[in-house]
């Protein structure tokens, strides 16, 4: 199961343009990556949060934005591939971790 929530607020700055702040979060519940549904092939539930602040000048031709994805630097896996130990128990030998905390700066030019 996945669910998400976001909020955004824009402050108009008159002739200077506007500032917009956004915060969103998404939750993903427990997921199993193997048919046996073993703990070695599972990712427990987790929440990811992202934040963004942007400024747009008047007459809305340029936007500068700073964004942080995975704000809390949550370690999570997109896949896990379990294998058998010599004693027959499972352990994860391979996995694809999700993106760690990552920052972005974007500059946009609007043509209208």
C-alpha cells in the first residue's frame, strides 16, 4: 500500500514575484521481494519526505528552485534478492538501495 500527502504555500511579493514552499511525504507499507515472503527479502514500511522552495520573478519569466529529496535520508531498498546460506537459512545478498538525501537546484525560463 502506498499513500501520500503534500502541502504548498505561495507568498506573493508584489512586483518582485512570488515565493512558493512545498513539503510532501509518501508512505509505503511492508513489501516482500521474494515468493516465500521471508524477512530476508522484505522491506519494512517507510516514509519519504521531500521539500522545495522556489521563487518566480514578475512577469513570471524566471523560476529558481532548491529541492531536497529524501529529506530525512531514509535508507530503503527498491529490490532485495535473498539467497541460501550453507545451513539453508536465507540472507540478502543483493539489493538496490533507494536514492539517499539529494539536493537539486533548477533554473527555468518561461516563454509565453
